[in-house]
C-alpha cells in the first residue's frame, strides 16, 4: 500500500501536489488538481444527490485480508434488519470487488427491499475478469457511482474501500467533501504487521480531516464451539487494537472473534448474523453496529469541507 509521504502538506493545502515532498507520490496529480484550481463541479452535483442520504460511513483498512469487506457486508445486513431502515452498500474496491459474492448477488443489485448494492463487479462479464485501470479511470468510476446512481431515500450509505490510502480513498473523500461524511470505521487484526498499516490509515484520516468513528479488531481470538476455550490465533504482540486505540485516543468499537462459519456464510452469500445468531462473533457484530448507530445519531450533518482548497 502507498503510505502518506513524510512531510505531506495535506490535501487541503495550497501546496498539495506541488511541494517538494510530493515528488514521486502516486497521488501527486490528484492532489495538485485541487490546489488553487476550480473545484470539480461533480462535488456540488454529488452534494445535491446525497441530500437524500442521511448517513455516510467509509470502511477502511490498512492491510488487505483483515475482513474489511466482510465487516462492510455485515454492517449493511445488521442495519437492514430493521425493515424501516434503508441501507445502501457501495463497493469502490475497483480491482477486487468482493461485495457481490459476499452479498449473494449475481446480476441483482438488491439483497432485500431495503438493502441495495452497487459495485464494479456488476459491470464485469465474468467475476474472473481483471480490472486493469490507472488512477484517473478509477476516479471517474467512483464519481459516476456517487453522482449517477439513483440512491433514493437512504438512511445509511456504507462505502467499502480497498486496503491502503490511495486513489480510491482520496476520490471518495473528495467527492463527498461537501455532502458530510459521518466518519470512518477502520478494520484491523491483532498482530503488529496489521496495526502498523492501520496507524498509516489513521494518519490519512487526520490529513484529510475525516472523522474516525472507531476501530474494529477482527479475528481477535478463536472460541472453541465445544469447550468454549479461547485461543489466540494472531497473538497481539504489541497489545493489539486495544493498546493502539488507547495510545492514539481513538475508540475501540469492539473485537470480533474468529468463527469459521463467517467465511462459509460469505461464500454462500448469506448473512452470518442470521445463520449463527448465537455465535460470540454475532454478538460482537451487533454490539459494534449499535455503537456505530449511536455515533451517527449524535453527529448530525452539518456544512463541512474535508478537502477544500
């Protein structure tokens, strides 16, 4: 993944994309396009389109394979269990769109009447097709998703992002800058190799002034379904997400234990929350979802420009 360069002036600076520290950064052109230039008219168009969307949540991770898309899917499933709550799930992992598979969608864009999904995976002739795009084309696709999709009246828009801090993340934050993003949920696993990249993700959020709702630690422990004994599959050698969150003064939303049935449910395109309602992992998911709802309820939309130049 690309990390924020040392000495990065930040995307809101007049030196964005133009400073000495920007040389060689893969996001230089994207940042420079907003520094001292007229804002992209799509920002205001998306702001208008998003007036019918109450809450917007980005799901981020520093490292791949930590269960970010799985969490995004089950956050959507959990919120949509209330039939009066309208939920939309947007997959902007352009090169690895796994949401259609996890949600059990083949050509369809609605899981339930109150849960809709949009992904580049719907545009591929085969799920095995590779998407080989440079940044500008990814940028255009995300703009099209946000501006041209008829989102309708939505209570929660969940944006599932790829790992890292690159084009897709900058595009999402930039295009939603005038529409108010409630914040980001950051996914990690307990081991330091994951946490070191999550710290970069947190740094990214601070740079672009994206509020952090909190951190979720996936695969925290394995609980034997028979004897109920806990085992650490990924030992938290530096204290795990809990110590990191204490050090950085960021909320730890919860820890989700390993459960082999989570992977099975995702492969079948079914909700693990419904398949295994008594699993400790389901209870953890539900507690985390409740905390996210409470955060959104306490942070109502207001005029805010995360990437104003």
